[in-house]
């Protein structure tokens, strides 16, 4: 979306033409490997290279890190991840964040809810608003303590880890929460970590100083730090610019974003970020910038005669209203996740055609993705997609029926018939 700014449209076209054909190997599974935690894992691994000791095997506890000051790259990555997660929610202009009502919807509309989310959804409204306010404090204030003295850094680490624990306790976000907590480790120090390590292991576990780096190492380290941090700053500015609502974000915030756009992004976006973008090693982030307030769900149904229809039950996403939502993290069932996105905009889910075609073929790997299949796994003659709107049941409804969900049928797509034998799909 260009928001009416011709210069931004031109930059986007230049970047698109320049990166066409440069898709890295990690993109081969797109859109199934196009989640923010996938690129966060790549960037975290890239930053960890500069923290690793300069040795092939970890036998010398006094070995120096590969890059002097490399720990600051990881701290800056954590700052970028957390602060952007908070600021893009405000820049998007989404009313649910400004009114502190986002959690009224989040627990039941998140991609793969857990059974604990049902209980969290029914907490009092004042508690939900307080939780959103505390989340903003953690995401917008605590990140600045990442660069503070040690005790304040420890406070930031505790707050950021607490947020991840609470998110993991009410939702399935795969390895994202564990990875974010791992990024908090560089905020701690040996004095604190020694208390958690048995004495007999301390000498081997705690890395000792390996002496001062050489002049060349310092010069190379500073150069790499400057380049990586500058590119990271460009991705930071680009994410904020992409997130801002053109009508609701005005005044000083809009002026600041316009300055960043003209001073940095006007040349840094099409002529620098286009080279590093395909590598996915330095990225921008923006989690839940706009809250989903409804939960459409796609149910795949099969029939042998065009009259009797039975559903395919996925292992993790909502389907049977009486099945209790389950925990699956840190594993990510990527098909279940993509079905959530497909329900929001099925026009962008072209991969569904391939899924249905493989079902007509009786593909065993595809059948293994489902929890239950109709007609004892026989190949169907007809398939269709039925759209429902799901909501958590109320405590009274669940007490009476035992159901975790209630749903309303919205519409169904046209019936798809299996291709005739000997003909292509």
C-alpha cells in the first residue's frame, strides 16, 4: 500500500524489480516458512556468529568472542524486536490498542488458541485493559533498560521473559517465545548466572576474559558493528513507516516519520535494503499491529455422492466445537497456521488448490496432516470449503453442552469434483 505517496511507490517498484529472482533457499517453502519467528531465528543466528569464540572447538574458556562488542548486536536485536512490537500497534491506529480492548478479542481470534485461552477470555474487562496497559509498558519502556546498568538490565530481562511466559501460557506461538527468552540472556552477567550453575560446572561454563583484542580486531569489530547497526536502523524506520495509519497518525509523530522517510528510506530502502532483504538476516518486526476481531474458519468437507458431507478434522486448529483446544508449541503445525490466514483472505491462499488436488489423489503425506478423515480415508468424489464464524462459548453454554466453541455457518464455496481418471488436475 503506497498511501498516496508517489516516492514510496517508486522505491517499492525499484526494490521489487531488483530482488526478483534473488529469493534465498529459506523462501523455497513460502508462505509456509514466511513467519516472523523464522526470520527472527535467521537474524538471531547471524548475530550469534559475532558472539561465538574464535575457535573451532569450545575447549579454551579464555577464547575471545569473534567480534569485540558483538554482544551489543544481540541486545540491539532484542530492542528492535520488542520496541517495534509495541510501537507498530500504536502507529497502525488500531482502535482496540488505543482503547485497551485488544484482549477482548485476542484469546479467541489468535491462530491456535489453547484451553487456557478460553479461561483468559472470560476474565473481567478491567483486568483485560490492565493487561494491555502492562504489555505496552513492557514493550515500549523496558526495551530502553536493555542499555542501562546491570541491575536495570536484569529488570528488563525479567519483564520481557515474564511477557513471553504469559503469551506462551495462553497461545501456541511455536519457538518464538523460547527464542525471545534466549535473546534476553545477554542482558545478564556471570555474577548472576553463576548462582544458577552448580559449583563443579562453573569453571567450565563461565567464559573468562581472553585479554584485550588487537587493534585490527577492534577496527574490524567497530566497522562491522556500524554497518550492521545502520542497516538494522533502516529496517527499524521502514517498519514504522509501513505501519503508520495515514489519517490517525498526525502531528509530531507524523513529522518524525516523514523525516525518516526523506532522510533515510528515500535512498536506503531501494538501494541498500534490497541487497540484504533476500538474505533475511537483518529484518523489521511488527507483531499483532492490527488486532483481528473475528474468527472465520474454513472447514474442508468431502462427499462421495454430493449429498452426504463429512468434515476433515485438523489436528490443532478449531474444528469440532466439543474438542478442547490443545498446546502444541514449540512445534509449529504450519498447515493449521496457514488455514487461519486463508480464512481471513482466501484469495491470497492459492496453495489450497494444491491441497485439495492432493486429497483427490489420495496422497498419504497429506492425509497424515489431518486428525480425522471422512469415509475411512477413501478418495472423495466431491470437495468443498465451508466458512464458519467461531466464538468461545460462555461459561453457561459450556456447562450445559460441554462445547468449547460455538459457530455460525457463513457460506460455502462451489463444489469441486474429482478429475476424471487419466486426466490432469
